[in-house]
C-alpha cells in the first residue's frame, strides 16, 4: 500500500494497522470480511473465525438449555409457559436489584436501575393481575342462572331416559328423591 492519503483508507475503508504503524488494506490480505467497521483497526479487533464458531456453539447450547425455550419447544400448556416466564422475569428483577445495590455501594447513580426495576415490576404486576382475572373467569359459577338451566335440562334428560326405559313411575320418584337427598350440599363439594 502506498503512502497516498486516499489509499490509506483502503478500498472499502477497512484498514488493518499492525504494530509499528504499518497499514494494510483488509482486502489485500483476504480479511475484509472479518475486520470491524472503522478506519484504523488494530490487531486485537480482528475476529478469529474459530472464536466466532465457539461463541456460536456456546450461545446455541446456552439458548437450548434455557427452561423457557424447552417448555415452549415441548408445547407445554400456556399456564406452564406463563409460570416459566414469571420465573424468568423475577430472576431478571433480582439481577436488577443486585446491580442497583452494587451501584449504591460504589457510589454510582442508581436511577437507571431503579427506573428499569419499577417498570418491570409494573409489568409483572399486570401479568399477575391478568392471570388472576383469567383464573376467576375460568371458575364455574354453580349458582349462575346458566348453570341452573343446564342442571335442569340434565335432570329432564335423566327423567326422560328412565321413563323411556319403562321404569315404573314409583321407581323414578324414589330415584329422584334419593338423588335430592344425596345432593344435599353438592355445591360445596364442587366448589373449586
């Protein structure tokens, strides 16, 4: 490479600076694809392809070992996935709290940690509130008019089936009287 100022930037603006100040165009040594952006690039900024490959494997192993990834990959129930998400969020919140305390001990500004933690805690609270609302909506209201209507239709179905089976009316009455006695406090037994 010459000492001309225009050529000092290299063809693609990527130059490797060797110890002693010698500059070489990254393309001339076949390294234009592994040199970081910028004008003068020192030797430590070169990226070793084997190091990159190791880092990729390390990252892939880390990602595949994550509980959240495994649970989703196994097609677990939404409830199980949410449990793991909540676990992950609380773990991250704990890291934020630790970093905030560490910054306090070192006399550093903790505002960013505090703001991030408060925002994350609000999101966690929102998730938990929504989950609780969903849990309430999933509950079966045994005293609702709709359920009473379903129960009534079911009892009519049982009565009709017994009648079609040519059971005597007295037997049907005995069965229904026994069911009535057995169903005393049935709502309490079914409360979830």
